[in-house]
C-alpha cells in the first residue's frame, strides 16, 4: 500500500506553479501567491528542491543583461514546463495586466541562465491552464484559456519540435475533446492521455455554465486521431486543477476541485492503461489536506507533491476565494514501495521515540524528514 511518509512546511508558497525534474533536483517556476505582484513585468523566480536532502533553495535572479534582452519570462501562473535533455522549456502562462504569453523560454539548469529560442512554424496563441507533454523530441500543447480576438477555451493541439524549434498545428481527427482548461495530460508511449478540466456548455466561450467531465480522451500522436475509450471501475468525479502522473504503466490523479459540488479533493485514483479500468487507491500515513493547483513530480518510487491552495478550516460565510482559501507552502511524499527501513523511520517520527542510540546516518535521514524549510513566511494568524 502506498504510504505518505513525509510532510514538511516552509517551502515556496505557490499556486498554479510549474515544475520539472532534472537529475536529483526539482526546479519550480513562478506561480501565484496571494499578495504578490502579478501586474508588473518582473522576472519569474526559480526555486530548486534537493530531492535527497528535501531542502528548497531560491536560485539567483536573472541578470540585468538577460532581462534587458527579454530573455527571461515575466512572473506568471498557469504556465507549463518540460525537461528536454537537461534544459527546462517554459511556455504559456498569464500575468494580470499583460495577459497570456505564447513565447518559448529555455532555462539551462547547469548555467542557471535563461534564453529565448527562436521558433518558426504555426505558433499557438498565448494561453494559460493548458497542458504540455513531452513525447519523443516534441512538446505537445493542448487546451487552456486562450487570449486572442476573443478570450475563449481551447481544444486545439500544437507540437513544438525541440530539436528544430518548429511549431506545428496538429489537425487531429476523431473524437475531439470539448474545449477546456485546467485539465491534465500525461504522456504514455506515443499517446497523450487527457482527463478532467473545466468546460462550458456554450463550447469555447465562457458563460458561467461550467461542467466537469470525467470522460477519458486519448490522442495518438502518430496517427493524429483522438479517441474516447470507455472506462470501467471506480471512475473519479470530474474535476479541474488536479495533478496527473505516470508510475509503472498506470496513470494516477490526485486532488483537484469541482465548482459545481464546491468540493476540493485529496483522493488518489489509478487508471490501468491496458484495460482503462479506474480504481481508488487506499493509502496509509498522513494524507495531505484537500487542495487544487499543486504540483506532483515522480522521483523513482516516490511522488513529491507541493504547494496548491486549500479551503480554510473556518470559512467566512459568503466570502470570496481570497478570503476562504489559503495558499500552501508544504511538501508531501508518497512512497509507492516503502521499505521496512522507511516504515520504521515513519514509526519513530510518529511515536516520537528516542533516536540518540541510532546510527548517525539514520539520525540525519530522520532530521531531513522532519525539519521544515524556512523559505516561506508563516501565514498570519487572525487577530482576536
């Protein structure tokens, strides 16, 4: 049974951020945090998590030369990133004043420098809430909320060849998905598997008549054909702003939000990609609180989940999202194959056992599992 083994606080407090694994490091880019400046064109910030020590560090800000040459993306949320040959490619996302962006940026994790590759071809319009999948040498973009002559949801697919830096509009056929944003897409061999998201009954236009479909959609990137294979089992409710990840030929989804039910979730579902059967996964350990707009990154047999937003424990009746939601700075680890050693360490932590007799390396591992980071400031406690 998968076990939640670690819960640390004090990392970057972010919502709608984007992250990618490169080697033993998770690189996190931008995102939203209540009270931040998302109106100015200030450079995006970058944090890195050591997946062994579980320590976050803020990486150096962009140089004046990078900024003046417009090589650095501005601070944004709802963007996407992929790791390709050790470099992180960032696309899309939104700033409150300047809207959505459609430029490609590249972050070199060795030099910690930004560049803006020159691209050709049929470039998609700027958008946020889309997904990006790396399949072979290509980054596939699907859906999102697009800025153009009219702001609307998208259901189009574009690919960017990261070797040639050439955009292609994919004229897909078949059972084309409904327009949507804040869905998930996971790459499985040559297929892109899409689940959930927010859609509108009108089609591409926002009319506040939302619906949340739990129908699975699959794009074969070789034939350019969409399909909607029937699914069985314990099918999860439709949702948006959840996370999806691949582990051992299964797709998992975690958390999310449904505005019709007004529910945030912290459940975990598994989809068997051989027979398209869903099952709800039971876990042990300290389950994370219900949330949306978090990141989940697979590191070997672990899933590291961080950030997002959750409803406050004591909501204000009739209050706005800003009043009734809180941005999170925590980190959780789900271990799919916990060893006896790991379970023993979890028990030591849970029951606060004396560790003075343990070997130094075990004590060091226990310290890493229990010592909060100190990057974020604590949330202000209400007065009175």
